[in-house]
C-alpha cells in the first residue's frame, strides 16, 4: 500500500495534526509507505529538531521520516477560521494523487476536501471524522455540499470514539460504512526525581493538573470555581496560553482562590512529563462538543493518573474516561460536582489506588500507539 494522509498543517500543534503525524510515522516504521500532505505558513517555520531533515523542492518542503515516510508541506497563503488557504495543495495533489493507493482525509479541513475534489483521483478514499464543524457556522453553510460529497466519496468513515460516530447528525445515513479507531499515543515517560522536583515546589499539597488552550470551551472558569470548594491542601495548576488568560487571572482574584489556583502559562513540551508525574489527578473541564476526544486524558492515564472529565452531550470525552474505572465524569459547567469528584478520588488512599490502576489499565487496553496502527491497518485491509 502507498498511503497519503491529507489535512491540517505543520508544525504539529493540535490534536488532528498529531494523529496524522502519529499515523504516518507509525505506518512508515512498519515498512508501509505513508506520506503526510499539509499546508505551511512561511512565518511558522520549522521545528528545531526537524531542521536538518528538511529538503526544499520546487513544489514543497519535504521532511523525511525514514525510507517509508515523509511530511510534504505545501505553501499556504493565509489561515482563516482554523483552515489553511493553499492553492498549492490542490496543484500538488492533482500532480501526485495517482501515486497512492489510499488517500486518507482528516476532517474537519475544507482545504483537504477541496484538494481531493479537484485532484481527479479515482482510488480508495478514507475519511477520518475527528469532529463536526461547530463554531464556523458561516463556513459550514458554504462547505456543506462539499462535505456531503466527501462523505459519499469515502469508502470508510473513521471516528475516534463510537459515541461521536453514532451521534453526529452528519453521519446518520452512513452508519453502515462507519467505524472507529481510538486515538493511541506513546506513554508519557517521566522520571521520579523530576516529578519530585515539581512536588517539592508545592509541599504538602494535592496537585490537580489541567492543560489546554485558554478558550471558552475548555471550561477552566468552572475549574477555578470548583477550587473554592476544595480544602486548602489542594492546588489547581492550569497550563496553557490563550485569549482568556487575563480574564481567568481576574476570576482567581475575584473568588479569592490565589492560594489554590495557579496559572502556569505556556509549558514547554519537555517539561510536561514531570507535571503529569507530579499531579494527583488530571481534570478535563471542557463544556462543548468541540472537545471530541481529549488526547490529554490518555496522556494522564498513561502515567497512572485518575481523570475527572465532563459528560458533554454527543462527545466522546466521557467514553475515553470510563466513569468508575479510570476516573469520574461530571456534568459540564458544574463546579460543585467537579470539586466533589476530585475529593472523592483523592481523599481516600484505597479509592485513589483503584482509580490510578484503572487509568493505567484503560490506557493499555485501548489507547496505545501500537493498537491505533494495528486497527487502522485492519480498516485499510477491510478486516475491522
């Protein structure tokens, strides 16, 4: 098989791009030829660790992933509503589509759909349905006919959880060709001394960790409200940057929880494992279906950390965190129940160990990188 993953952009920053990257790399490591086509803004540059591997051609920037894989970055003009505008993607795909046995489109990404539509490609198409288009209603009004074409064109539609596939209003009539492959990751590895170094900064505290872009659907305001209901021994650490930073900092002051909540700002990737290792519980307080899966939950689980997540209607978040096994799920925007769940997990050692063990077991059962690659190959080979 020669496979092309198409969608989103480089450098890798969001969940969709991370899944594309991991699929490309994982398949290439198994000797299956797999490339990743994405759009690149010149101002975004190249990640430092990849600079020596980049080759510039007339058509694109190419990043080698070994003998069986590469990332192909074509130039984008601009980025609007989370979508790259890249005529170069259309040109590249039209010139090279026939080289591939499978084109695997990652949705939502209108640019990828446009490029496929005008490529003239007649081969097998797989559609990875990461989420519905929810916020860009204006964009969806124009994109919906193309989205419908893409759904019809795809041989199989792949979700990340059974919940999202089953309950998406756009997939109701195509359930017979829909399946799901849970996102899988390499485990987050931390050293005990790095975790202890973090804990030493907060002696005697039970650490509640949360991480994400500071935007409304992440529900961090609810987590800050929940901190009012936690005992002083608890400390909530929120990592990430975004437009709500000043508002959330003001909320902390207004509620008088400066001793129980700290905003950490941007956390470099190498520093994240120590924070996962140091925390007692991870909280995902998101409140909208925009949060379709929550990869960070499985990162925490891979460290044996219990999770408190939210039961967002029609989202897969609460499926990922199995209530009563890997942690607890609570209603979104409910600080009272959020605080209660945190305390229920952490206030009893026997209960805590049950959830910690359950979190690790659920990660190993469903969310390893090896399992994701195994399952995606089965889908390609019609063995699922």
